C-alpha cells in the first residue's frame, strides 16, 4: 500500500547548501571589505553585540540584535573561509547549543522585557526565529550533527507551547521565518508532526496573502500598523510563497505578484525598493527606505526564486542588491544609514517628512535605531549563497551572473560532481562565461539560465556555437550531455533606457544598474569613536538638473576596481545632457518633488556624467524630464 504521509509541495528550485557557492571577483572583494569593516569588528566596537550580549551569556541586549548580527556574520565567515570570523561565530553557536533546557527551550532567560517594552510579556517568539535561521546555515556549512536534534527538541517545545502563547506583534508579522526553519527540518527528518506545527504557525501569522492579493495601502501611510511597517512588508512578501509549500494553492503565487505590482505602483522607487521610513510612504523620491527592509526584501526574493522558479524575482533581487544595498553603506563599510533617499542631496541632523528621527539619514554606527546596525550584514552573503540553485531534477539554475564558483552534484540518472566557474564582472559588463568542469568525461543535466526582462536580445554560445534560447518564466533551459571542459558564453546586451516615474520624472537604467547624478560629497565628522564614526554629508556641487527627453546616452567603461561602488572610480559611466532647473525647490531638508514643467529658458546645456546609483551617497536618481511637456508649457504661457 502506498504511503499517504503528507509531504511538502515540490518547489521549482532548491537552495544549495552554504559553501557550495564561493564568490569571486568583485563580489568576493565586497565581502572582504565588509569583513574588514563593520561586520568583522562590530563586537569590539558596539556594546549591543559585545561580550555582554545575552546570546553569549551576558546580561545585556538579549533580543534580536545578537541573532541578527550572526545571521550575516556567520555566512560571511564561511564564504570567505575566514578562520577568525568562523571562530567568532562559533562562540555564539556553542552558547546557544549549551543553553538548551530539558523542555527544548534555549537562549537568554529573564532579560528580554527590559530591552524592548512592546514585546509580549508572556512570551516572544521573534528573536528565536532569527537564531533558527542561523542554525540551519551553520548545519549546511559544517554538517554539525548536533543541529538537527537541537532543532527537533526546540520545535517540540514550540509545539507544546504555541497555542497557549501564540505569535504576537513582531512574531505574528514575521512568522514565515519560523515556517522556513520548520520546513527545512522536515526535509531533514520527515517527521510528520512538524507539518502540523507548520500549519499552526501559518495560521497564527498575519494573513499576508489577503493583504497582498487585495492591497489596501494606496498612499503614504501616516500611522503605525504591523502590516505597513516597511521591514514587515519586505519580509511578508515571501509569506505566500512559504505557505504555498504547505498547500500548493495558486492564490499564494497570485498574491505575491499582485503584491509586488501594488507596492511598486503606490510606493515604488527607482532603486527597485518600495519606500518605508518607518512605514510605506508613497513614491516621492525624497521619502526614505530602511536598510533592514533592503536586506530582508533581498532574502524574500531569494526564497521566492526557490519556490516558484520565476525570473522576475531574480530581476528584483539584482536591482535591489546592485543599487539600494551599496548606496546606503559607506564604501569602506565603516558607516551606514538607517534611511536612504533616491534624491539625497544632504545627510544631516534635521527633521524630515518621515516618522523616524532627525538622524535617520546620517552615515554612522547606529543612526536612528540599532536594528540595521545588527541586520545589515546578511545582504551580500545571502546573495552570494543564492546565486545558483538546484532545479530538483539533477540540474542547476543560474539566478544571477555575479562572479563565483559553484560546486554541486548533477546528473539525470548517473550523477557527477560539477564545478561551474562564472566570470565576466557582471553587472558592470554584459558578457558572462561559464566553464563546466566534471569529475567524469560527461554527464547529462540541465542548466537553466535566467534571462533578465530588461534584455531584449540575449545570445548564448556553447564552445563557440550559437544556441537557440527558449525562454519560459524568465529562464532558458539548456538540457544536454555536457562534456568536461565545455564553456558557455552568455551575452546580455545592456541598452540604456529611461523609466517614467511619478510626476513625469524619469530614472535611467542600463541592465540591472540604475544611474544617478553624483553630487560632490563633503563628509563632516559628527561623532568620533575608536573605529566607526558618525558623519554628516553636505553637497559641494549643483544638484538641480533635469535630463533632456531626447538624450543620447553614451556608456563609457573602465576597469572594475576593488570597490566598484565608489563614484570616483565607477567602472561604468553614462554621458548625458541636462539643464539646471532654477525653481526646483527644497522642501524642508529634502529635494522637493521633481517639477512637472521644468522652466529652463536661457539655461545652458550641461554635459553630465551619471554613475551607478549604488556608488553615489549624495545623488539625484529621479530627474525632471525636459522635453515635449516643457515645449507645451512654454506655448501655454
């Protein structure tokens, strides 16, 4: 008789274990810069994750900040194979493992309520969820046999307690983080009761499927709500996908797509994110978005790629990773912002049109609130660990073409160990090479190549022979008998295009990169510390430029430097023509809305150089459009 035991719905792809993908080229350099900056030295410089943190036995902060920090520091350590960082991470892991009680509970005891007063005083599940994600990554990287029994015992504890002390507050909004770990453990053990627990957690989590399917937030939100808080939204968008693994209901997939469409229609900004300073804030390019939301939205896109296997999620992931992420962190990774602005003309202590404090767009150690100081570290490492995935049929899928090496078992039938080496300095270049090495002469398997929606004329050669591309859901699947030593060359021509935004403003894009007008940066020290200082940044050049509608954008390429997200050494630049717009006003301490009918009579034409958005910390990223509407306005007046 066939077993009727319930299983999870098969996902389109499966994430490769941490360590199977090793970043190379500019991405490895980026991780090294991160390790040499805040991530590698935060414990020594910031008390919240220092020796007194409750997650390593101290009496200090015992809520989310320690787990947040580890959720980025641990994968960074293993991706770089950095023994010092690995030892740092191990200290946290060992303390958590040793803290487990007979009933399965673990972690700090008795210090949580004093840290954050809005937590449920009976029990808060949220901070455990982060540490669970850390443990699954650690198991993948090391194979430590203690992790599966540890998680099994803890989830037994959860099962016994969660109906009496259900998810509330942050945990209720973010329950998908626990669902991910329950599902991960089910794949490891096949224990049926874990899916019963998953059902309970899914039921207790905010109904993001309903919210995103029929999205109610059509304008800037003016008051607090769990479902408009930008980080909750960025995390919540993957919840229907995680629920899909339990039910297979197509409404979950529809909710994700409808939700993304609504977020970008009513709150979308040029860098690929939706606004949120602290909650959803409309499309004005001077509204901010929180760094926590940036890294969490990336993680959501990585999971939605895994579940549904659709190229759209990879497109979003790259746009956010290559633009919004680096833009809000200093090039030496020694300072970050809480909120970034698309049109960011000054970063100073001043009130702005947001709910956050007057220091939210400073560059520093802990501007506004320390959650981002702890949580920012997962962005690049988790991108690196999700660049490729398994297709669940013995093949591989390329999610992004950032330089890396991938090691995985492949094969339809007879398996082989494959190493794929990806080179080409994408996204700063449009040609990618992928060298295939096998531990046998040949193996039959598929390589699915993500073809970005922005690319109109992709081309692929294998060993110099052109191939036909059949693109389905954003991926071109190439299934064949691969020989050891073969090479794929994928060309993704990057044409400059402009995107119309709110109030007829435009943004400029080339491939996955958004381009901005860099403003000369005058960094002024605000608070000096031993290593990580706070800075205000003031403009030293004009910013009130619009772009001509009939611009002929010219791309100029230079060598990709060690730190490509540096405006002074940008590896791609665009030449454009613009004019100063005299009446473009400041609104409070921000650039005002881009004028709909910019007045440029008698203004000289200016040759402008645009750089990748992520490399400019002061910038204009949404421009007034000078052209046909201006002619109509002149005729009218």
